[in-house]
C-alpha cells in the first residue's frame, strides 16, 4: 500500500511507483585552449518519482473526495512517500497530480492518475 505523509490516499485502487534516476550535480569547466575538462562534484540532484494508479469509489461525490484529498497534498511540503514494496522515500514533495477522465467500472466510479514527486534530498 502506498502512503504519502502518513496518509492512505491511494488504497481505493491499484497503484505503483516508478523511481527515477540518481544523477550527480556537478559543474563542468572546459577552459578555452585546454585539453579535457574538470568537474567539481556538488552532490546529487533531486530524484523524480512517478506514481501511476486508479482511484475507485462507490459514488461520484466519493471519488471527488479522494481527488480533493490528493490535491490538498500538492505543494504541501516535504514528506515521506512509502511505496508498494515498503520502501520509504523521505523528503518528497508532491508536485504534480494529473487525473484523467472519470469513468465507470460496473456501478463504481474510477479515475486513472499520474503523480510526480520530487525527492529533494535523495
């Protein structure tokens, strides 16, 4: 089960996280007339983590409540993302929530979504 900031926002339907790459932060210097270059290491860049899933509710207003609860976390500050494998990703900021069109699954209401987090201190 995926949680963010200790909240079970995504338990109504299937979801998965996709951790992004780890990349160094550096300053590359290539002076004119020199052979080669120098790199000044400056730690790591923030890691982007993507989450894809589906929200499911018995009613349209119930689905709207799930969507609003997620929207309230966008830009709310750094928190821990716990993924479906039990891995904690501390220092994450929920930056983008992109819901798709609302659909039906039998009598229930659904929406597919994509979230983007930025782990500011990987």
